C-alpha cells in the first residue's frame, strides 16, 4: 500500500472515531507534505474536501485554524462550499468567520460577490470586518467591487478600510472620491490610506485637510505630509505645519511636532524649540517636542535642547532631554556626549536628582563615546547605589576591557576621595 493510501485509511479511521487532532495531522500530511497535483490527491480531492469541511464544522477554534490551511491547499474546489457556509445565516458565527477569512486567501474572483453581499446585508459587525479584510487580501481583483460599495453610505467605511489595505495605485481614484465625505471617520480613513502613496494628486488633498473641522482628519493629514519631506521646499511645509503646533486638539499638536521633525531642517527645529520653552505648552506636548527635536537630527536641534535644558525647571523635562540625548544617531553622538558631560561638569541643579544622574549614565553608555569613561568613573563616587550601578553598566557598555583596566589602575590611587575609592572597589567587585 502506498504511503498516500495508508494516510487516507488513517484519516478515515480518525474521522470515524471523531479523533479530530489525528485527522488534522493526517490531512496535513496528505496535502501539505505532497504535491496537490499528485494523481492520488487529485483522484481523492472530493473525499479530502468532505473530510476537511467536516473538520471545519466539528473542530474547536484551534483545530479550525489549522484546517483552513488544508482547505486553501485543496484549491478552488473548496470555494463553493465555503460560500455556502458564508451565506448560511443559521450557521454558527465562528464557522462563517472562518469561511470569510479562508475565501480571502484564495484571491479568486468567484469569492468576491458573496463577500461583498455580506458587507451590504449582514448585521454582524465583526463578520463584516472579517469580510472587508478578506476582500483587501485579494488585492486588485477586489478593487472594482469595493469601489462600488463606496456609493452606499452603510458600506462606505468598510470599503474605504478595505481599499486602504490594498497598496496598489488603482485604489487612489476611489479613495479620492470620499475625501470630502460628510462622515469624519470616512474622511480620516481615506486620508490615512492616501498618505501611503507618492502621487501628485495627493499633497493638495492633504494640505486642504489641514483645516478640516474634525481633529482626526487634521491629524491624519499632518502625519501624511510628514512623510513628504521631499516636498518640504516646494510646498513650504514647515510654514504650513507650524500653526498646527498650536491646534486646539493636543493630538493634532503632537502629530505636528512629529511631522516637523521629519522635515530635518533648522527651520523646523527652531519652531519646535519655541513651542518647547513656551510657558503655555502643556507637559505632554513638551515631552513630544523634546523627542521631535532629537529626530530632526541637525546640529542646531541639539543646541536647542541644551538651551532648553538650561532654561526650564521641570524635573520631568530634564529627565526626558537627558534620556533622548542617549538616542542620538551618528554623526551627532559626540555633540550629545558633550552636552551631557557639561551638565555634570557645571554642576547643573538637575544632577541633585538621582533619576537624572542614572539617566545621564545610561545615555553616555548608549552613545558609546570613549571620552565619557572618566566622567562615568567619577559618578562611582555618588552616594546612591542606583547611580553607581548605572555608571558601572555604562562603563561596561563603552569598552569593558579599557574601563576595567582604568579602574584597576585607579584602585591603588590613595589621592582619590574615600567615596570614589569605595565606588571603584564596588565596580571592580561587580565586574
């Protein structure tokens, strides 16, 4: 008896005994481990389909998940029975859920109409969402059907969300048709989807949406423009985005800070600095602005952070600035280290705070510049154990061998303060 015939017998035995776990294994071996064009598989396709569909109906959630993989490998023969399950309103909800999900994986025109019909008529929102995702999976074959759904108010949002999952240029025209829709959720979804394309029709739409009455639409347009730094000068994007730093909605303000940071220019850094030091800027927006200044990535953006550090008095903002300086990328890392070392050297009031000293040590370790070794060793004299531990971790991060060598040389130096001697001894013991 051939291996395939043996597996067929074992599958039938498992089916008769309602041993679903074994049945799945045999079906997987039959379909996944062999070529679906194999003569024995083709000959028994109807029989295998019957077993697989039984399994889909009888199995638990996990077993159904596994069996759908077998269904898709059986080929288009599985589409009609899956459509039947989908259209059966009396069928179990989870079973219809799996039928919709599996139909999406076939990417076959035959599966489009029933999924579209379900979107139009079914009351179950979760099932409709699965159908929308399945249509999106089908890609270009589903675009025409989804575009037709835009005409109906009840299916428009799901159609937009489905179209947004299909990263193909053919979706731009239908999405553009709903950017002025009366529903803000639809305008937002359309703007978000359009933002992923570099197409000349889209920037004017995004610029227009900056003044939309709905905050969600303004935010989506701002974030979309943030990905078009290539148009920074042509569209004067810094000037267009800057007023949104002062929007009535804080989420819009934060989005504007993020998008300005992506412009990567001194003009953007200047606008962010003004917002950061304004006494009227709420704390969450100040924190977002600090992060944005680092992302700008220009020398001036770091200078603005240093100036701000010396002007503000908030411990939370001090901590954030010190933390983000540790994430600076080359070629700005040397300047970031210099700013952190200056905070230590000039005895800034911030270094009275344990958490800030820990953050300085951590950032110096992350930046990886060897000039930080001696200042980090000096932090070992701190009376707080947490600061010492952070300094030790940072030294190991810089250059474990060089730092250890330097600590050993200093260990016998009697001219050091007792606190530093003790800190070095602790560090060597930790090594």
